[in-house]
C-alpha cells in the first residue's frame, strides 16, 4: 500500500481532534509524578500511534512491528539526550 502525504495528514488531524479536554491535565499530572496519569497518557498515545502506524504501514502486522519497536527507540533517544 502506498500512503501519500494527504492520507498521513488526515490520520494525524483525526487523531489530534479525538484528544479529550483532559489530555493537558494528564500530561501535567504525569510530569508531576502521578503514575496513574502516566499510564492513562501512555495508553491513549498507544491507541493513536497504532491507528497512525496501521494507516502508514498498510496493515496490522507491520503496524504491530512498529508498535513493538517504538518504545525501545524512544527510550534510546531519551538516554542519548
């Protein structure tokens, strides 16, 4: 499947539009050390990331691979900074 930039923009726009009003509070609370807020935030981010990956990759198998690799890469970037 070939995914064009328009499709990626549309998926990203829908993902952002679906964020709830409590999202900024979750970010603030997670940054303040609230473990439940962090868990909730990560679960929401995972849902958005999976939908995006599924659209870009064209299927559930490749999207699943991306989702498995993503946390490792994020942690690697965090440690490098």
